[in-house]
């Protein structure tokens, strides 16, 4: 059966993908994929990666409760 993925096959596939999607979309996909990998690595690193960035990590429930309290207090002051 031979080699399925020779350099000629891979170049032909790359040419077809470029013709279908265009270089701009491929560049955007690459940037999005890189950002996703970076976010994943930071998430796996835990709290050590967020130290020194100004905002400490809080669980989602605490952020939601804190933002709701701020909104309610702002509503009371405007009334």
C-alpha cells in the first residue's frame, strides 16, 4: 500500500486547505489556538501564574456574590 503520508500528500493537503480557508483565517486559527494553549498552561499552573498581576484569583461564586453586592449598593445610592 505504500506510505500514506508522504511529503507530496501533505503538501497537496496544505494547498487545498489554503485554497479553501485562505491565509487570513488560518492565521487567526493559529492565534486562537496559541491563546488557548497559553490559557490552559496558566490554568494548570494554578495560583503561581497569577501572582503579581494585581487581582487574586477567587472562586466564581465569590466573584458573582461580590459583583451582585456592588450592583445592589450602587442601585441604593442612585435611588
